[in-house]
C-alpha cells in the first residue's frame, strides 16, 4: 500500500522573485547581445529566458485544509500540505485533494430487517481524507467509494437488528440509537480505512417501515405496546396486593378468611388493572353481608 509522505516545497514568493529577477537580467542580456551581435551570448540568454518561463509553471497554491499530491511521470513523489504559494518542479503533476470535513447522506434504501420486515433506511456520514496517497492511489474514485461502501454498511446493519422490540435486553434500530450509531460508524470505518478516509460521525437519518406494510406494522406496534404496558401494570398490581395482604397480616387488627382474601384480591386487581376509573361501592353492613 502507498502511504502518504509529506514533502517540503519552496516558498512560492521566493521562487517567484528569483525567477522574475533572473528573467529580467536575461532579457537585458538578450537585448545587449543583439546590439553587439554576439550569437553565443544571444542563444545563452534566450535559453535562460525559456527556462525561466518554464519554471514559472512550477508555482501552485495550497489552500487551508487542502493538500497537493505530487507525481513525476506516474511516480508518487510526496504530498505538500503547507498552505500558501509554493513552488515545485514544473514537471510534477499536482493533484489537489481536499482534507475538509464533508457530509454524505445516503439515499433511502429498502431492505429487510432482522425479522424479515421490509423497511426504509438512510444514514448521514461525516468524513474527511486523512491519507492523501491512499485516497488517490488505492481506490479509483474515493468519493464514489465512500458512497458505495456507506450504503453497503447501512444495508448490512439493517439486516442484523429488528426495527423495533419490546424486550429490554434486545437491541433494535429504533430503540437503541446510540448503540446503532456506534456500530454503524465502526463498520463504515472498517470499509473506508483502505481509502485513507476517517469517519467522524455516522447516524441514521431516516427509518420507517416500507409503505406496503406501514399501516399493518403500526397496528402491530400499537398492540405490542399495549400488551407490554398491561404486563407492567399487572406486575405492579400484584406487588401492591401482596404488600396489602402482608401489612394486614402484620397488624393483626383485621383477620380475613381465605374467601374474603380472595374477594379483596379480586377487587384490588380490578381497580388497579382497569383502564377506566373505578366506581366505589360503600358496604354499610358487615363484611359478611
């Protein structure tokens, strides 16, 4: 693999001043050679002028958070990162590579989740180039490589997790956003490490059931939520009934037989588990009437 090598480049202002001075002196010498009709001197100063003009093509500008990858007849010579006006051999090919932070949002992908339900999913990836040599020479087009590998990682992520779940120990795409984002970032980084790209952040930007099953899955999701809520309510109600019976037994002020305990348990469960407000009934007689 080709690794990045930072290369020093001469300050462009120094090179520009030197070349302009040399060109001016050569032009003066050329005029003088014409006046005295010295062919050797004339050709010498003409050659100096031509070389000076050719060397001017070695000037290039490096913007902030940008790098220039230098090549000499196809061979990688190094990367210039020092910003400003710079000069290198005019025979070098200078390819600009931005190292600024960039965003990429994938298209809405249709894929089946872990349970086989068709869903629509998309992601936003924040990335930048950290190794210019790998970005230029290890992949054909690193922009397209980021796009294709990101979409492949999103598809793979969607197949490993269900869209939603009511089980606390099970991870879902909708319920564990932080864990899903971390997993997505790790997978995309593994895929893009060969291209000299660093993933700064990755997160889901769109998540929904596919239109053909959206209404049915919504009803299923609502039913699952109701069942989960009812289970929690019943667990709490049973705990409260146990506590009430235990406190009554400890106080010894009220002694209930098994039939009255069963009646009290039934009444408490009805009151605690009902989805409507209970209507109290006052018993003016004894507990046996």
